[in-house]
C-alpha cells in the first residue's frame, strides 16, 4: 500500500513539474483497468454460456434419440414375447391332444401371468379342455389375467 501511495505521489509531482493540467487521477486508471478486466470476464462468461447451451442442446438431442431407440427396443421385445407365447401355445395345444391332465399340471405349476398368455394364445376349444384340468385356484388367477389382457387389447 505504501508503495502504491509513493508511486501515486511521484506521478503527481512529475505531472505538476511538467506543467500538465490534464492528468488522470490514479483512481480513474484503476477504475479503467477494472472495467477492462470485467469486460473480458463478461466476454468469457458469454462464451462459456454459449458453449454450455450448445452442449445442452446436443445432450437433449441424444436424449431424444435414446428415448426413440428404447421405444423401438421395447416394441421389438414385445413382438418377440408374443411370438414366444404363440409357439408355447401351439406346444400346449399338442400336449392337450395327447394328455390334457399332464398339460394342465404343467400350466398349474407355471407363473400365472405366463400361463395366462399361453392359454390366451391357444385355440379356445383346446384352452377350454386344458382349463378343465387346471388347479381351481390357479385357473381363477389365469382367467382374471386373461380378462385383463382382453380389456387391454380392446383399448
């Protein structure tokens, strides 16, 4: 601080000695420097904001692309599951022709949701024969799930 005061005093003395009347006060110089520094900072901040906005826009675009890809993937997964249940339904239809009690026993031991999808994809006549042999508690669960599936497919 003493150094600064000493320099300012010397500047004033030199300017008075030279006869300069339009001297710039040291505080004005400091203010000008600070204004320039702040203007540079403002520009840097504007550039950073611009870069971040571009980056945010890219992120949002990627997010949309990922959402679309996820939707396509889920649709493909549903198609695969439908095909799988249709194939299993055909297997169980053949099993009902050969031994309905054994087919019903296997359906009874399955998860009710999977069993419901299999029965849903079977021909009605074969599904009816199969359900005659299914455990009553399991049959109740399967029928409830099938009715929900039918409601969902209507909508």
